[in-house]
C-alpha cells in the first residue's frame, strides 16, 4: 500500500530529480524504488527455494516501468505470502546468493524492515524537492 | 540494538550537527532520536492502559541524556514486551491521546515501523556529514 502511494507521488517528480545522484542509501529516488522491489523479490524467492532473478536495473528508467515490475512480481509474491503459517517462522532455509542459514520468519522481517528503512530515506529526499512524503504511519490504514 | 548503535555513532557528531535544523522528518538528528524514544514509550504505555507521559523535549540536549532516557524507559518496556502472547494481537484498546480503537498488535507494528522509518532519515543525514550509518539490516544480528 505504501509503495503504491510512493509510485503515485513519484509520478509528479521530474525525470531529472528521479535520476539525480543523492547522498545516502542506494543514491537516488528511482534507484531506491527499484532496489526495494528487487530485494523483496530476491528474498521472497529465496524463502521458496526458487532461483534468484538478476534484474537489469538499466531497463527501468521510469516510475511506470518500476510500478509495472512491482505489480508483476507481486502476482507471485502475494499468493506465497497468503500461504504463510506460524510454523514457517522457524523453518530454516539456505539462500542461493549468500552464505549461512536463515529462518523464514527472519527473512520476512528483514524484507519489511528493508523497505521501511529505504522509504525513510525517500521521505527526506522528496521534502528536499518540496513535496510532502507519503505517510509512514502503519496505524490508520485500515489494516485490522 | 539498532538504537543503541545509533547512540554510539551519534556521540561522534558535534553538538552543532546534532542540533542543526534539517529538512524532513522531525527536523534534526537529536530531535529524531528523542521522538523515537517518546513515541515508543507513549504507545507501549497506551497498550497497557497506562496514562501518557509528556516528555519535555528541551530537557534532552545531549546524546547521553537521550540514551539515559531510553535506557530508563526500557526498564518498563522490556518486561511488558516479554509478557507478549499471540492472543494480545487482536485485543482492542483505546489510547488516551487519540480517538478510535486499535489492536495491540497493530500498535506494536506501528511502533516498530515508526522507528525504522525515522532511522532511514538519520541514515541520509549522517552520510551528509561524512559518517557511515549504522547497518539497517535485520538479518545478521543474531536475532534467531
């Protein structure tokens, strides 16, 4: 929900500002949005034992293209998350692109924290260009 | 854990930079750290039906003072969180300073997302002054 609101807001941002190199994070608004989508997809595929997909970042040059990518990956991610059960929490998995053992619950929390963290960075950058960021509130979104 | 690492890092930051008014969020490094501690405390007291405590922000002018505040409030917050049970999740509570009904689980997630979001903002600001931010990774902290 928050990501979609960010896509909406970002469509008001000029191409120059979207691509501008900024200090911190992965270095810019557009690249941060791609990075969020990419990292979520990689880890959620990893949890499921699916091979990683290397996205070609330079193929995504507009908000619309990133939004399409996000929507398209979501058609696989959402059905998987809808199968989530409490006993997945401590299931141990290995991940193709990194060493070590992880639990599925740990990975899920990592993905959530990762997106929120980067959105915090976006919120500073869009204020810098005079826009009001998307609300970061978890509460008040009717998620009960 | 992440907050304590931020306190540690912030002790290297000059008073001027800590207090400098910045664009976005609650407007600065020191004020963001107080705000994180304050919001967590208010909501976690709210879940427990305890009255809100209005912190006097102008009393906290150094990282050491905020760290002491955080440690002191943690002595009440941690024992409460250690009593958390799955069936708290959907318990409905009212909160003294705001209207509406909330579930305890929703509030807990709100507090977590709130801190991560603001720390994302801090990560941009400290890069601006040439420091390497604390890792935002959930994974790799030995939290299994």
